[in-house]
């Protein structure tokens, strides 16, 4: 299938290009960016920051405007657009009958738009049918969550299903790549911690709740547990870490029972053998010093969720840390897995 | 007064030397270390890691064994000993009639030993009278808390006194200097987070509770709030940061009331004008991106407690971050302030 | 004396403010910045990045435009202006009769403008008399060199005077603070080396040659040794390091002779007792692992030049490393020392 | 073929395990380490520091002593031993008829031992025939160079062959992984540069000269150009960078001619299609900000040599920077490529 990338010159757009270059199903056929870049060769428009070489055929492609009229040859688009422009542009593509697999936040909380993590809530893709961008249903939008909501939802899913969640306190230690490029000035973060990330904390409750919600005759029933979050920036490159304490609705008999629940998590998309799906969705580390962003973020091509330090808590019931690659699992890679699921389920052909 | 330093070649010992070199009251008269170092000139025994020059007169001093017999000329000693040897050596000094101002953990939870932060519990020094190291009371031990318990107790003190504390969830982001030298291998921490620090989490509840305890006719009544802690190591040099969420016994009417309580904290030692006492004990930052270890850990000579992000919490009642210099306020500097208080109160002459 | 600061909100401007706040001779009376900042309180116009608190009286000062008409009350100005605007603005101040002590590059190579490092070429201030900004000589410009030329000139001075220099190969490892704020993106430098700094290498030969030049009846005779420089950026905060190999005109009899020359360097301004002058201008380290930016850049208030690894070279004659604090000795602090010398020499009253 | 790894628990040994786990020709059949580790399962003996998971079959292997008697089932061994023991152990294996592909320094300068970089001096393997460890020639030693000599020799090879080299000045910026584990304390290197690496500088001249030497009727004729080296440690993870200035024997007509020579370098092993051989041996970057350790060290599985900033020099003739992955190209990966060449050439069957 032929795909386009919106926001192709940005950090997320570059990650899409990197991850898609040898994809067995998808071939990049169009690159969209701002007016400033449109008309240039990609290699001249983008400041390539990935640690692999820019593929030659991408380097020579001409960047288009983010206008559906210039994307006639694609089956769907990935969007790595900034939220300041994503709302309008993604809507225009959907209206033009081009499905949008978006990493932007704009449509995430729209009740007709699936906020999707395939291992967590694959059935939510049915919501697509409630979208009204086009009369014939050919244009629609699917989103992936914020880069912190991704690891949290993957870690919480088996626990939520087994015990229910009544409250969560979370502190994150987030990597610099989460802020894009140029992003965080080195003077701010070298040997430092910044105890605030603008706009990050308010996303955690609604996004994880929507992800854990149950579709009931076309309507999403979402849990309402309160979340207290502190999001910090630390000098790591990739991999957002979260330290989590949760109150459970039904008390497990022991920590062993909780570990069993995590270790026997039934991955609902395992049988689909999607190219970007990790074999082991949740890696539960027993060594107390693990997981670590530098050592584990790239495992299973950056698509694995890492949990560790799972233990009974003195306050509430359960504590653990979880970590995933923020720009792969938490952004571009997650979007690609979403697209793979949608293809396999017949939403795109 | 003449002071000795036990564990003088280690990271904490070096910090004592650095901080004491121009002290108005205390003059270093003896340096103690292990057998391996004893007999050598300090400059040959120690691998000086401080970012100021090693003072010449210290460089030429001969290192002694940590034996009271070799410390005849001192009025008291500071101990930066490792906990593997601190118990025995500090006890020996106390029995020899030499007061010990210790940074080690060994005697912290001894009910007769003050665990002291002068701005938090100065009255606890009375416990000294219950010690039995010597018949005439000339030898005794006072300790300062773990480098995380120090900022936590300073931040919690006004809140605890005003509202009471029923539970606390805390995640720390701790600097590499907390592990001494050589300490954390660079391969473990460069661009990384390690979500575990051996032995750290279990200290937080008992130490902060002892600090907030009330002396009632010679007996310490300590609160029993549960604490859920996750202690992590991050690539910062100095300054332990903690993200805290607390449940209060008595609900404040508003976050403004909590801020008032913090801002009007009455420093019980303000009138003593101790040389190492910070003028403003608690700096409450209003900018959400503050405090930061690199920017603020050195303020007021590293003796200030920094709070920020004070806000109502979705879970429980109150969230904030706090940060202090871990090897100054949280170790050597805190011990020096303890000694100053004890001198001023007449315990040492 | 009352001083103004041009470019007061930038990184160098902030360093001027920090360093001048307790200066015994100079008091900040005016702060100039771009139109965007003019009219605002300083605390609202600047994103304070120093690791000490912004002084209250500065915080409340209103920022002016960089227009001599708005600086009527100052005796002279320090300029931390960006080179894109420094040429015009500094010229305007000089023409208005206000001496300019500049950190910008624009006038450095002007044959009538002293490029000044007080310990290296204090006699060059005579060049001021050849300037023609004003008829009565009341307005003029003095510059300090690039932050790499400063440590190089200080290290080369005794060697050049004793042996002459015929060629130099230098590789620098420069700190992120040299690029200002926001400056280097963290994605570019965390755990990385960038082997190029735009515009840096071509400054080294002409600036060090001008600094080592001799005034001969009003004309500067400058040496013409070739310089091959590679300037790199490394993830350090402060302190530019340089690895240097030089060919000497007259061969020393031994490395011991070279060390003697360095250790007995006669500081031409020692007797003036200027407030910002380091007591020991050149610290020659004998330990091979020294100097190090993190350990030594702040010594003597950041004004000391550190040399180390002084040794005979296999190629040419002599190798060494040198390091100095790039934003203090190499920028704002160096400019302040220049101003102090000019005051002492009667150029400003 | 079945291979053993000597020093299997160390940093280089771990890299061997990681790199060999899917090797098409070699299968790990024995792991040797010190007495302390021997008899334990590998997972219990080693502190795995690689950022991929420890392969299960390795985890469960029992560690042997580094004794040929315990390695009966291997065709040859890779040695990642520390130099303190490598001399004796490697010699013992060679005498026992087990070829040793070593990363240790002990035999590098032995005139009968090839110091081998396959793209530089593949013909040097003939020296094996002059070794006398065994009568039948079944046991011998081949070494790969120091992790700095590897990138230098690869960069210098085409230049040396075309123009000759008369002198070299080099400054290195070396990654922390070069010191093994625990290696460099984080307190020494976080935000710092250390301008000295013990034992590193003296290796550069003899090793690069031996690599560039010509075999003439069984004897190696090596060039004698002087080298002035300054080796520094910087806070990067992988990838040693070197800034080089060289004097050439025959002057190129222009920098374009030099670039041609580099770009048309004829890789003498290209036709052998060895599994670990990079397709493009030398990547010559045109962008001045490249190469960078973080962006380029992993290209071509860490086996590529990166050059950049190739330019005419003001001093001597030519300057450039070069960089390669120090623990892959510069250690374990280089050794594996050596083994592949030796297999292909019939030295091991």
C-alpha cells in the first residue's frame, strides 16, 4: 500500500520514515510538510536527526504541501503534525476520503475517534463507523495516545481487567526526544531534572481511561479513577519511565497473583502476526535495577512495554515502574501498528 | 574549637573538609581514615574530587587511624564513615568522651540518639541526656538523616504541623554524588535512569517520622503514616529531587492556605544566627519549571530547601516537589549545622 | 561608577549581571535589550538561567532600548550584544561619548581597537588614543577575545615570550554554554560530540596573534604563525578545553625550562590588585588527569587559566592542554577585568 | 564452527556474545572467565550490560576456567581478556593448538603476530606461519589493534598509500565504554572532560605504523612517522572520535585529489563478502557537523569508519576527523571480522 506522511520533516515524521523504510506492507509515496519545505527535496528540507542514514529514495523525494490534492496517490496517511495545525489538516484529509493514522492530540478525545493501542483496545476501531467525515465512510481518523499514556495503558490493562483501578499516583521521568527537535535546550537539561512538562499531566487521566474503556453497543464506557501525575524531564535520550502506585477495586490475594495476571496477559492481536507487533508485549523484569531506558527501550524494535519493581505498596495496593520507547512505541511505531491492525481488519485495502 | 573528621578521605569526608575550611568556629585538627590511609599525608591518601582546590594545610596533614587515642586534641568529631564500620568506631569515640556528629545511618533509629534537622526538631537534642556511652555524659552521638529524609522532613514540617499527615507517596530522582566515589559507574547512568537504589526506600518512613515526632516527657511520640517510595538514580550531579503526594488529616480550605503555611514557616533556630543556617529555610518556587537541581542546589551555600509545584492533588490532597543539595544540606552541611546548634545550646564547649 | 549592560537579557548579559551584583566599583544603572524586551521589567523580559537567584533590584529594573539616549546616566557600558547588531549599536554608543567594553567580535580586529587580556597585553590600551569615534576621545571601544582565544593567549604568552611560536595545532572541546541560550539542542549534544562550531576556527589565529603582538610606536606588530584548529562541542556545561601542540622558534633545553617559564610568568597587572584579577593567573597542573572543566573552571571565581599535561612533543616541540571558564574568563568576567584595568589606568573616571 | 570466548563476563566478552548470537558461521560453545566465575551459570556470573536481552542459551551455559583443557570442543577462541592475564592464557591456548583471535594488547607488537584490520593489511596474516607456539602450526595468535588505532589506520590507509605520511598530530575524544565496566566513575565524567587516558597515547604510533607496514619477504617494513597524541575521555557512550592533522610526503595537487583517494579506496576484502564486513568501509561525510558518535557509530552494524571535515591544513597538509564504534569496530566486531578473514583464507577449518 502507498502511504503519505504529514509533518514529514519533524522529529515524529523522521521516525515514520525510518521505521517504514523496509516495511513489508507500506511504501512511502508522499511527504507533506509546511509551505516553507514544500517544493524542496526532502534532504534539503529536513535536518535529519536519526542515527541511521537517510534512505536515498526519500532524500530525493520532493516535499508536498499538506493538502489532500497533492496526495492523490496514497491509500492513507500517517500524521506526525504539530497540534497547532493537525486539527484542520487531518480533518481535510479525512473529508477527502483519505484515512488518517494520527499521532497528534487533536482528535484523541473525540468520542467518534478511536484512541488506539492494539494490544489494549483493538475493538475500539468500530468507532470509525460513527465518523461522518465522508458520506461513504472512506475518510476517517484513528489516533494513538500520548507517549506516556501508551506505556501506562499497556501496564495497567491486565491489572485493570483483573482487579479494577480506583486511583493512581504517577511520576514520570521523560526523555528529551519527547520534545522533538530542537526541543529541549541542552542548557536546561544537561545534568538536570525539570519537574514540569507543559500540557503533559492533564492528558494522562482521560487518555488512559479512554483506552481502558469498554465499548457497549457503540458507546464507550470509561472508568473514572482519579490520577495524580507529576511529569518531569530527565537527561535520557529515549524511553519514558513512570513510577506508579495504584489503588485496586478488588484486592489481589498476593503480589504473586498480580504477577501471574501480568505474565499471562492475553494479547488480543497475537494471532494476527502484525509486522510491528512485539512478540512479548509486556516484559516483566525481576531485577530491581531494571528496566532502564538506555538498556531496554530498543528491545523488540522499540515496541515492547517494560515493567519492573512490581510490589505491594504501603499506600494503596500496588507499585511498579513501567517504561517504553517514547518515539517508537509511544508515537510513530504505535501509529504504524495501528495501521497494520486496520489493514488486517479490512478497514483499508 | 578543634574538630576531627572520621572517614576523611571519602566523598562525605572531603565535603566536610571543603565546608569547614573557613568555618568561623571550627578548625580541623585531625583526620581519620582506614588503616590503608593512616600514616600518609592527606594529599597522598585521598583522591580529591571536590571542585575547589584542596587546602594546603589539609594536604600536608597526616591521616590518623579512626581511634580515639589518636584524636586527643579534638573537642568533637564529624563522622562521614561508611555504615559498615561506623557503628563500632562512633561508639568507641562516644565511650571515650568525644561527641560524635554523625552522617552515618547506624545510630539514627536508636531511641536515645537525636536524629536532627535543626529547623525541624531542635528540641530533640535533649535525648542526648538519655545516652549512656559515658558516666559523666561527656561522650554522645547525634545523627543527621538520610539525604532524602532531609528535604522531605523540611518540606513536610510546616504541612504536618498545620494539617497532619496520613499517607505519603513519593518518587525520588537522586543525584550520582549520593553514591559516593567511585560510586555509580558511568556506563550505568549516562543518559539513563536506574529505578532502584539499594537500601534507600526503607529509610524514608522511619526517618521522616522520627524527625516529625514530638518529645513528651523524654519520650518521642512519632507519627505512623504509611509511605510508598520509589527511589531512582538520574544523571544529575548534586541535588535530590522528590515528587510527593500526601494525604492530610485536616483538610486545608484551599491551596492558598497551604502556601501561607509554608511561606510563614517559623524557623525555630532563626534567632541563633548559626553560621551554616540558611536565611530562607524553605524557598517556595512559583514557576512550574522550578526547582531544578542544577540551578538551585547551591543556593544559600547548598543549605536551602526548595519546594515547587505545590498544588491540590486529584488523589489525596496535596502534591509538590522538593529538592535539596544531597551532600551539603543532606549530609556534611547538615551535620555542621547540627554541631553549631549543639555548641550554641551548650552541649559542647 | 554607573554601568550599563547592552544585550542584558542574553546569556552573556545575564553573566554580567550575576558577576557585577557585588562589584566594589561598578553598579548596574541601565539594562539594554531589543525592542521586544524594552519597557518590560527585567524579570519579565529575561529567562534567567544562572544558578544563583536573580537579584531583586535587577528583577524590578525596566529594560531600555540599546540607544545611547536612554543610557544618559552611565559612565560606560558592557556589551554582550549578538554580533548581528553589535557593530552598529556599539559604534553609536562610542560616538555618543560612552565607552564600550565589548564581548562581541565586531571590532576585535579593528587596528585601532584594543583586543585585550590584561595579563597578556595591557599596554595595548594605548590604541584607544587612535580611535576617532568622538573628537574629544570620550567615546571608544575595547574588546575581549573569543572564548577560545582567551585561554590560548594566556597559556601561550609566557611560551611565546621565551621561545617564540612558529606553528600551532589545536583541538578544542567546548562547553555548551558557549552557544548561549537556547543554544545547542539537547538532542544534538547529550552523549555526543559535534566536530564543528560555526565561525569558531577562523578566529583563533588572528585573535591570538593580535593579543601576542607588540606595540611599536603606535603600531601593532603581530606574529604570523600558522594555526590549524579543530573546534568541537562536547556535553560539558562550562570550561573550554584545548589540546595544543606548538612549534617553537628557539628550542628550550628541556621541558623543565618550559615549566619554569610558565611557573615564573610575571603578571603585568599583579600590582594593580584589580578586583576580578586571579591571584594565580596560570595554574599549572602536574596530575595528568587535570585540568578538568567540571573541577577547575570555577577556581578563582572562574578567572584562572588552567594548564596541564605540559610535555615534550614527538611532533614539533611542546604539547599541553589548557582550559578556562568560557563565559567568565572567556567573556563577561574578562570584560569586567578589562574595565577594571581601564579605570585604574585612568581611561574612565 | 564452534568458538570459545575468553574473558566472557567482561565488557568485551559480552560484546562478543551479543555480536555472535546470530552469526552465520560461528556458534559459541564455551565461555571462559576467572576462577571466581567458573562453575556458575553465565547469567549468575555476569552483570549483563548490553542493551539487548541476554540470549537464553548463553544465560544457562556454565562458565569454564580459561584453561585449554576445558575448551576441547572449540575450533578457535576469541579473547576479550584483560591484559594482566591475556599474555599467559592466550599463549597457553596457542600452545594447545587452539587459534586465538585476540583483542588484548599483549601480543600486538610481537613481530610474528599479525596486528590485523582486514581492510588495511589482510596480507599480514602470512606472519602466522612464523609463529612457533606449536610444531604443526595448529596454534597461533592474531590480534586486532587498540580502539583508537583502528579508526586511525582505516582513515590513514588510502592517504598513506597515495601520499605517504611524515608526521601526525592527533587529539582523541573517547567514549566511556572504552574503559569497560565498571570503568569510569560517573562522578569523573558526567558533564566533564578528562584530558588523559592511562596507557593510550603510546599505543598509537607503533600500532598504526605496524598496520600500515608492508610485508617484504616475510619481514614487516613499517613507517616511522612521529605521532603526537592527546587522548581524552568525554561523556559519550560509544564511538571514539579523533581530530587529525598530518604531514604528507608527497603533496596532493588539491583537497579534491585527497577526497578522490579516500572515496575510491579499494577495499581488498570486498570480494570475500565476509558477514561482518561493512559494505562501505569509509563513509566520508561532507556536512561539517558530521560525523557524530551518537548518530553514526552504529551504522553498518558498528563496522563503518566515518571521516569528516577533510580539509587542507594551515599547518602541515591535511586535517580531518574520524570516528568508529570503539567496542564493535574497535574491539569485538573487528576481532570477528579477523576470524572471518582467516576462515575464508583457509587458516581455520
